[in-house]
């Protein structure tokens, strides 16, 4: 695959991960703990996918 695809995927992946973390913080501040916990779980899963994708990218280089 092209290097640009990997870079764009990583950039958007981390952008989405950070956004999920920010939304989780605000969910807790607005007294929505269930939504906050759910967003944190999705955030953690997103981070794992980003790290696995980075590992796959390094293997192809």
C-alpha cells in the first residue's frame, strides 16, 4: 500500500481517538457516567487499533 494511505489513516485515527477522549471527559463533567465509560472503552479500542496499524505499517517498510 502507499505510504500516504498509512500516514492519513494514522492521522485520522489519532484525531478520532483524541476526540473520543475529549467527549468522554465532557460526558463525565455533564454527569453522564455510562456514556463516559462507553466512550473511554471505545477510545481504548481505537488506540489499540492505531497501535496495531502502526505495527503493520512498520512491517511493510
